[in-house]
């Protein structure tokens, strides 16, 4: 969550609220973890195919002016997914 907080939903960031423009994905609500799975953004069977990982590793997300997710942060996200994307 710290990675997403700093790059995706910081302040009034794109995912600070759910809107049609961001596929109704809000990253600052208590239900965010369930939302990642219900929107099929995480694929623990094929972690690199997870939409969440694909979006950040390709540089598509986050959009400017929000800070890019570094290679080290991308690796953390990928490893988290590979380990089963636990809610911890």
C-alpha cells in the first residue's frame, strides 16, 4: 500500500476516489484489497500477467504528474503477487 499511496492515490490522485475514468478502482478505501481481486487486477497463477503489474511495469501507470513506480518498487509488487498477494 505505501507504493500505491505515494504514486496512485496521493491526495487527489487518480485512484483516491472511484470514478469511471479509473475503472472505479479506489485505492484508499477499506475494501481496496477485495477490489483488486474482484476487478481481476491480480493473477497469482501468472503474476507477470497481472494487470496491476503490467500497468506499472510498462510505465502506463501512474500517469503524470504522479511519481513513477521505480524498478525496485515494481519488483516488490511482482514478488508480492508471486507470493500469493496476501492482505498484509
